[in-house]
C-alpha cells in the first residue's frame, strides 16, 4: 500500500520560486565582480553546461531515490 503525502501548497511553491530567483540573481551579481577573463571562461566555456548537467543529474537522483 502506498502512503499518500500532502501536496505542496501555493505558498510553498512561491517560496521555492522566489528562492531560485534570488539565487540566480545573486550568482549574476557575484559573477559581475569577477575579472573579464574569468567571466569569459564561465560564459563562453563549458562551465554552464557542466553545472546544468550536474544539477539535472542530482535532481533526477533525488526524485528516483526510494523514500524511507
């Protein structure tokens, strides 16, 4: 028998969305303080792709992990 869990409400969804926006804006601000050469390496190199692949893999791992 599968136990049902409560679904997140609108308040929780909006809180997570606001946190994600804040993290992205914070990363953009912090990146603007880096030297031009480092900014070019981040934006024109494979760093963003690696971060996206790693984040997606972590998220899929968390979703697929069995719950206790």
